[in-house]
């Protein structure tokens, strides 16, 4: 009788270990498939500012000014794809300008469509916008970090 009970315990033990291994393998396989799919989506360019970041809201910063201490800039991106851009040239009186228009995001590039036809470009980053030049390239040089608007 002791032999049968011992044999039964061994069989149950081996069976439960085998079931546990199958569950771990199934979980690992599921995990690997989802990680690969996520990685593929990122590498294919599907994961970008247009579909991943919450870029709507208000951004503020001070851009360098050519003949003044700076241009205080406030850019608000509305969910209806419109924007309001307020620029205050500091150090001078009555030099406040407001512009309204539409915008779009393609990949990580935000384009402000001005009614004057002079579009502006920004790179959408986490919690901030980086001003791009007219060729949609990142501004470089000693003032490069001064061309960033931070989300409020």
C-alpha cells in the first residue's frame, strides 16, 4: 500500500511540474509575440507623435530676439486642429502679435499653417516643442536650446 501511495505522489508531482512548465512556455510565447509586434510597430514608424503623444495644450518659452531681449511665445494647440500663437517682443511697447490658423502633425513634425503663407515647423517631443527652421531641420548652434516651448 505504501508503494502505491508513493508511486501516486510521484506521478502527481511530475504531472503538476509538467503542467506548470507548459503554462510558463505559453506565457513566454505570448510575451515574446507581443514584444515583437510592439517592436515592429515602433520600427515601422507607426509609433510617433501623431498617434502616441498628447500634444494638445499650451506651450510657452522665450525665443531669441534679433534686436530685443527675447520673444515671449505662447502656442496653444486646440483639439479641432487649430492653433493660437501669441508673440510678445520684450523691451518694446505695443509689440504683441497674435496669429491663428490650422495645424497638422505628420510623424513627429508639427506644421503651423499661417494665413500669411509663412508656415512654421516644430518637432514634437515629450512635453515640449522644438522649433525647426524653414527646411524643417533642427536649429543648431549656441542658441539651439532657446528654441524650445515647454508644455504647461
